C-alpha cells in the first residue's frame, strides 16, 4: 500500500495492485474493541483529512460500503464478540494471499 492517510482512530489507503481504496476505523477502550473496514471511493480517499474534526472523517468513511466488522465490547453485557465478514472481502483476501505466496516462490528461486 503506497498512499496512506491517518487520523486518530482511522487509516485509509490505496492498493495500487487492485486499484481499490480502503479505510479502517478502530476504537479500543475499557469497554472493548471495535474494528470496521470499508471499501471507499477515490473521492472519499481524496477528501479524508480535510476536516478539522476526526468525527467528520469517520462519518465520511462510514458512508462507504462496509466489508468487515469486529466487535468485542461489553457495554453493560457479557455477550460474545461479534465478527462479520463480507464474502467479497474474503475473496480479495484469498487473492492477496495467493499473490504474496507467488512472490515468495519467485524470490526463493
């Protein structure tokens, strides 16, 4: 990932191999952890960081398509952690792992 933008609780990046843009929002506090990943547009990526308040950046990110979420929070309950994984994100992860293995094999020769 070459282009990266960061805020206090968010990170956005561009994957030049796929031409896609992604952003992640992560909050960790005494109640637990929340991690959300989104596929964002180039326009959203270019706009991120132009707001003076990180809340506005997060709102912009949340307007995009969520591809993954992980919640391990205790907000007054002792419920189990929750993980949601989008099928398209799973396929993209598998493709990226195959490309990485292929590169490792080429370097090993």
